[in-house]
């Protein structure tokens, strides 16, 4: 099957995953005939720029060149660390953890020992609440902005 990691067929055609170290390419081929060129249909929607970038990457890959990284996910180390922290905060929150527990686990272990009056006015509490809010925003559709490079 060559460079394709997966190839399966259903009523809408062949579905392929073209393995790539910079990010796999997911394809749906409605018709496959030997000797015919490929064409792409891209909807003119909010993700159009992302789709164009994906097509450019695919074109490079099909011509034997390195496709390059996914442009929207070319994260700085700081942004990657923040997103990982947000995912951890979301996991804790969905498991029932409160802001103090999240703060003690992800930000500052001493947050768990602060007296209530100090906790209420602490910067660590504000950071924990911001982590929770941003994590929930990401879960509730904010990830789309991330995929678009925002």
C-alpha cells in the first residue's frame, strides 16, 4: 500500500491516511481511476485558509517533498506548555477538583496550606480560576480558534 497508513473503502469512496512526520494527511477519494489526475474541493467557509494550507502541504508531499509542519500548530514552547497546563486543569476540573486543588497541583503546592482569608486574595487563586476559565473556553469551541492559528 506504499506510504499510506490506512486505506479503507465505503459507499463514499476510498478514505486514506497519508503518513507524514509533520502531520498526517486525511483524504477521501470519491472516485479512483488509474491515469486520472486528482482534484480537490474546498468549501468557502471559516476554515478555508486552513484548508488551503493543508492542500499546499499535501501537494508538496505528493510531489515527494517534505510537507512541512502544520502551520496553525507551529506552537512556541511557551504556548505548548500553556496548552498542556490548560488540558491538565480541564482534566482535574472535569474530575471534580476545585480551584485550590488545581492551584496546588499545577501552580504552587503551598496553595493547599494557605488560610482561607489568604487564599481568597491570593494571586495563585486568580491564576487557578483563569486556568479553569481558559480551559473550559478551549473545550467549548476555543480549540477551533487554535486550529485556525489564533
